[in-house]
């Protein structure tokens, strides 16, 4: 079962692997979930599921749609997250098996 652990709002920089010298300023809204599994009568923590939205100029987000590249979001709280941009509206999800790292 997924449990909401944290809800984040802020402003950061989205780093595009195809344009490393031009980060995109973007606000973000992110929900952090933890998957919990019942094993032998005990809840044990599983994978992290991190999803949300980027808020940036629509034309900039539309250019990222459908690329399948791994982007890096530098957040204003000194954390970094590897993400996929799912569509032109700025929906994002973490790269499976990854979570936040300190910059």
C-alpha cells in the first residue's frame, strides 16, 4: 500500500541532458509516497514513488514531452532528483529505484 510521506513545493532548475548548459527554471509540486508490504505480519518499507508537476513556460514543457530522457531536478532545499517528464503539461515521476540525493 502506498502512503503519502511528504508534499513538496518550491522552485528549482531542470537540467536537460541534451542542453546541459541551459537549465530550465521551474517551480515544482511533488508528492512522495512509500510503498509498504505486509510480510509475516509486519509492515516493511518498499520502493519510493515520487510524482508531481513542473510549472514552467508551456512551450518549454511541450519540447520535453515524449523524449524518454532522464532529467535532473535541482530543488531549492539542496536536494536533487532524477525524473522523467511524462507529458507537455509537466507531469513528472522519479526514475524507478531512485530517490532524493543531496547536492
